[in-house]
C-alpha cells in the first residue's frame, strides 16, 4: 500500500525548489544577507558608516589647511586621515569576507533543501510506491519507466513523481506567462480596405511603384 503522505511531501519539496528558481537565488541571498548583517554585523556596519563620514570630514578640513602656514595642524589631520582610511579598509575587508562566507553557506543551504532533498527522497524511498496505476492503463514500457529505479512494477516511483510535478509546475509557469503577455489590439491587426476598388490594400511604408512611359525617337 502506498504512503498517502509521500506524494504530498515530494510535491512540496519540488514546489519549494521551483519557487526558489522563480524568485532567484541571488535575490534570496541578498535578502538573507541583509537580515544577517542587521543581526550579527550591525556593529561593523555602524563602524563602517562612522569611518566613512569621519574620513570625508577630515579630508575636507585637510584640503582647507595649508601645509606651509599651519604645518602642525596639517600633519595632525594627515595622520588622522591615514589612520581612518586604514581602519576603514580593515572594516571593509571584514564585511567582504563575511559576505563571501555567507554566500558559500547560503548556496550550500539552498542546494541541500532543493537538489539534496530530492536526491535523498529518491534514494531513501526508491522501493516505495507513491501510488499505484490501474492495470492496463499505460503501455508496459511507460509503466517500467514510471517505476524506475526500484519501485514495484505498476506503481509510480518517487523520482518519476518528482519529474511529473516539476513538469506540471513548468507548464503552469508557461500558461501564466502567456496570459500576462499583451495581445495585439484589433486596431493594430486591422488591414485597410480600399472601398472604391473593393480590394484589400495592405499597409506598408514602402513607396508605390510608378511606371513611366519611355519616349522613343523615330528613326527617319
């Protein structure tokens, strides 16, 4: 007897993987990293913002200070700017390293809940039928393919059910995109008709061809 919860579980995993594909891994990663920085890297972000503001302010004051007339003040500002730039570079490197590390972990997480989970379900339930097919409903070759790799003959395996669910979702995606695509209006599809001649006159931007008579000289 087939497990009644198994087809639902497989469909939900396939749906989750497809939603991630529709939304985009890059968009999800940026959203997750934004939340991650607010929770775990808020102090570094505040330090980065403060250092940027301080560097801009010190540079503006340094440009207004003469290195000849006010050398002591200019030297002090120059040391402060150099130190702030060094601290800002360290903070930027720390945040950049955190982003790279987070991107690797997040990509691994997405692989586990999409591809990894599908492979695990297909292997763990490889001999468990998702549901049974009526006898003689499909040709033997199709029945054997649906039971691959190890489900009893006459049943649908987890791998085959996953493929069917994925194809159905892709078909629904295509239908939604087709419905959202604007159709040509009646005015754009209309063909002008010459009422006097009673013929259809196609709309074109090409100039009309004119046939001119060629004058020939009579030979004496």
